[in-house]
């Protein structure tokens, strides 16, 4: 039995069966590559689902972890430490927000955002305003797996086994302004969006829809809440994807690459929203700990120093251009979209989506397929054009073989009929 087979068998016996893992055992990483137990290197175009933005074995992250771990790893939120205000300053400056709350993951950040919105609506009611408790979320949305996050996530398969879900959530058709207007009322306390939906298939909001969500929220005192857990932290070429629209939400959430692979989430909000929380109403044991914050600070500073935003925009444009070239050549690609290093190639069938991920794996390249038919690329920010070229060459080969296979099947079918 290989080591992978042993681990696979042990997990099958010991773990709650939540994951359908690819049969690979990774033991190390370097730059844009992860390395399996045989020493095989894989080009990682998914970066741990958008987490390992600065690449593997980055000395900036390693040094921050080493230094802080020798000083203080955990202290709880009963006491001060040096990291939270330092990181909050960096994040508020870059997101246009006023205040931060730190937690351990994306879903927790989203959960805090929902709690803030309901608490804020309560505060407004106590001040005589008419704002209800309902959330408007979007079709194809994904916000995480805890109850509030799951309840505002559109895909039924994520919610149905766990009902009853949190009440007071209605889904609006993506980019359908008329549907948004029809469903908005004084009952709504928050409109929930991803400026570019991630799990939903790299689908951007239209300018018109986003602007109307802002306008409607302003008309009653409801909040506009933008989930930037996947699109934020510079991935799209700006710190937050909403900055491409010139629209400022009342609350935003960050996580994924924030602490270079350590668990850290942040909810950021305006002064107006922050006044709905006071000491004791929300909290966490681990959230915003000294270790994660020290790494978060190092990540933000390294991104700035290395000009990552401009770099992501430029490499992303190169990647998109190459994918558009492939689309012209291969009918199987029906759409190419994205911004910066948040990129999708939508295929004409779910079977081809699965097959392409497997074929890329055979060529030592990691990608995934989301929303059944959408190949998703969330590469590390240190990606270079040569890596893009390697990925495009592999995709070209796969789609060429696929087309040849289809032609052969069609001609065999034709001969049989003839
Ligand atoms: C937009 C968005 N929100 C929330 C989450 C949940 O984050 P986490 O898995 O860290 O809980 C994700 C994760 O993929 C996400 O993409």
C-alpha cells in the first residue's frame, strides 16, 4: 500500500465524509508549485481556493510566522496585543471602511456581517426608522457553511439537508434590476452581494444592478453588504472588487489570502454600522490572534511593496486574452470572463468540465470546475506569463483531443447509420 492509499483508507474510516478529494498527497510547496510525496511538482492555478496568494514557502510569511510564534501565539480577546489595530488600520485605509472585527474564516466574517446588519436595523427601529429584518441575497451566491452564511447561499443542496434555515432571506435574480426593485421594501435590513461571484461561476454584477442596490439601501437605511472573501485582497487588481464600480458598501468581508494561509477573517464596516455593536454582543476566542494578525500585516505590506495590484491586473489581462484566443479556436468554450486573477472559462457541458480538471491534473496543473461548467482559475499573485502559457498549451491540447474524439464518435455514428 502506498502512503496515499494508507491515508485514504484511514480517512475513509475516521473522518466525517465531507470531502471528495483528488487522489494526491501534497507534502510541500515552492512558489507557484505544490509538490507531492513522490517529488512531483504541480502548477497551482487555484492556490488553495484563493488563499496562497503570495505562493508557497514565501519567506515573508515564514519569517512573520517564525518571529511572532517566538513572541506570542495566542492571548484571547480579553487583552490587548500589538496586531489588531495595526492590521485594522491597513485594511480600513485600503477598503474605505472605518472599523474592523477579526475572526477565523470567511463564513465567520459573513456571519458577523449578518449580525451587524440585523443589530443595525434594530438600532434604527429604536430611533423611529422603519427597517425590517429581511435579507435580500442573490441567486448563485455563496457565503459559507455556518447557519447564516448557508441560509444566504443560493444553492439548494447546501441548505436543504439542514433546514429549517435562518428565516427572512429572499433571493433576487442576479443582475435583474426589476426583480431587485420588486423584492426590496422597508422590511429589508441588508442587500447581500459579491461584486464578482466566485463559487457561482465568476459572475460580475452589472454596474446598473450594483448602483441600484446602493440606491435602494440608501432610500430606507438598509445596508449594502459586499462579500469580498474570494474577490478581495487585491485578487482582481484592486483591494476590493467593488472598487472597480466606484460603489462603497456599508460592510465588507475579507478572509482567504488575508493571513497567507493561516485562518483569519475580517468584517469591515462604517462608523455608522459599528455603533450597533457594543462590548459583549459578539466575540471569538481565537479570532484576530497575534500570530494571524502579524502574518496579515506582513501580507498586506508585501503586496504593496511588490506592486501586486498592478501585477494582478496585468497578468490577469494576459491570461484572459490567451483564453479568448482559445475560445476562438474551440467551440467547447462558450464564455471567458473575469477580472485580474479571478478568471473563468465556461464550457458547453458539465462532463467536459470534470474531464478537463482531470486532464489538467494528468499534466500536473491544478484548477477546478465550479457551477458544473465553469473552469475556475484563482492562481497565486506571483504567477508569471510563462505559467499562463503552460496552462493555455495544456488546455489547447485537451480541447483539441476532445474535439477529435467528438468528430470520431460522430463519424462512427454516421457510418453506422449509413
Ligand atoms: C465569497 C465567499 N464567501 C464566503 C466563503 C466562505 O469562506 P470560508 O470557507 O473561509 O468559511 C467563501 C469560500 O469559498 C467565498 O468564496
